C-alpha cells in the first residue's frame, strides 16, 4: 500500500488497541502503543531510502529483506526497546504485541497489490503479489478517515475500529472473489494462457492485464468481465548467443529489472554508432506506452550507458541515458 494508507492503518490499530484492558487503563502504555503502531506500520518501507543510491539497488531490495519474516519480528523488538527507554513505566509485552501487529499488517496488506513482497524470505525469495488491491484504495483510506472523525467526536475508538476492520475483512474477501472471477473471464476469452497478471485499479471491476501463452504476449484491460485487448506480441526467447544481449545482461540495471519483472519483451535496435538493447515490462501499460523499462546503450561491445525505472517519453529516457553516460 501507499505510505498514507500504512500510516492511517497504524493509527487505526492504536484505536483498536483500546479494547486491550492494559492499554485502556494505562495512559503511558496507550501513548507508547500509538507511537509504536504508527511507526511500526511504516518502518518496513525504510528501504525506500535505497532509491537515493540508484534504481537498480532499489528494485533489487525494496519490499525484500525489510519485509521478510526475520525483520517482521525484529522491527517490533527494536521499537519496543527504544520506546521503553522513553516510557520506562510502559507495559513492554503489550507494546510489543501491538507493534508486532502493525508490522505484520503492513507486510500482509502489501502482498495483495501487484508489486508484492518477499514476505516469506528466507524460506523462499519468491515475490508474493496477489494483484487484488490497488496500491492506493480510496475505500480503505476513506474508511479510516471516517473512523478518526468518529473517534474524535463521540465514538469509542476500539469499537469503531473493530467495526471498520470487520468491514475491511469482508471487503478483502469480496475483492479476492472479484479477482478470481476476472481471472476466469480472461482465461475464457484468451484460451491457452500459461501466465496471467492482473493489476487492480482504483475502480472495482477494472484491471490492467498482461498475459502470455506458449508463443504470444497479450496486454489489455478488463472492464467488468469484458476484455479489451490493447497489444499482442509474438513471444521471443532471449537470444543468449547475441553479443549485444550478452553484454547487456552484465549490466546492473538489466539484472535488477530481470530479477523483478515476471513478464517482459526485449528488443535490439541499431541506432547510428549505438546499439540499443531494451527490456520492457508489460504489466504497466499507461498513456499509450510501457513506462517501466531497462535500457542499455552498447558500443564496441562495451556498455556506454544504462537506466532502469519509469519514464513516460522516449525523450526523457534518452536524457536519463545521456546523463548516466556522463557520470
């Protein structure tokens, strides 16, 4: 989920925590739980700072180690230790429980969007991305804001957010059912698919689609149960014997892209003295183009420049590659 939603979920958990007799009866523990739950609900995304280094490092690590099983336990331990030094009278086991709940909820809701997490690492480094809930869901966010309004006026925070989370459990179940119905509709309309990736939007029955069969890629949109096909490509296996591909595969940006993207097409284009090798993720079609790419400029069997990330015009991509070339 987006950062704003994680924050409101953390505060909402602090409201839910008032159903806990220890939290309800101890103002010190309540204050610590509010801080612990709020910080715990966002701290797994601390790896976003890696974007300051470069996109390759960010792609390889975001929602990876910091969302893993060991760190899901480590974050609440560190937060409880830190907050206990500021609130010596706090009931530490209660603080740890609610902070753990906040961290777990962060990781749990992240697996429902199309980006996903490595939530079961180190058991498996597989990305778990269910594609059921959009990164930002207006219903989830608005429900929390409504809860805060009730909390600040007349409502009991514990009862208010117990009701809200009961509603959200039903909402997640209904969205999961909708996702499976849409997936079945895709397979009916495009028989023979081997992989299907549905990316939810903010609208209930609208999804972005990327899929593949044994010999083709498909890109489209689902409007309810109706498929609108946008593109269809012949599927080409990466030519590992191609000298340009061999060179590009050594690049850190390409390796990061390939470690993240499960469905992509590739191309090799000669442009004057440069050879342009490009890998394009098919899941993110937007505004008539595929903005998530890894692109390499190769000349004389040497990488001249490379970039991976989101760009929405060929002109901007060339500027980023030219900038990287000068560094």
